[in-house]
């Protein structure tokens, strides 16, 4: 039975690459959750209503822009590692 579980080198590399991508996606999802919590806690100071105040709106916009900058940076880092791994 253990002979059936052995993978050739190509399959092992493919599996390792797949796992790396899945782990990167999990880290990205965790970061999204983290930044959502941070932005909400930082920017929404009053009781939530149907509309954000101007200051909350500006704060959320700036926070989201920083989040996007960070996300792009992280994606580029993951892609670089993936490219380096494939060599």
C-alpha cells in the first residue's frame, strides 16, 4: 500500500508548488481579515449606521489604500518566491 503513495519527483514538485500557493492564499486571507479588523477599529468610532461620517469615510479610504499597497507588495513577494522556487 505504501508503494501507491510514493510520488515521482515531478509530482512532488507540483504538490509542493500547489501547497505553497495554498499557504500564500491562506496568509492573504488572514491579512485581509486582519486589515479589515484594523481599519474598522481605527476608523469607525461611533455606532454604525446606514452611512459613514466624512472622517470615517476618509479614514477607511486611506486604510484601504494602505491595505492595497501592502497586498500588492505581498503578492509580488509570493510571485518572486514562486519564480525562484521553479528554477
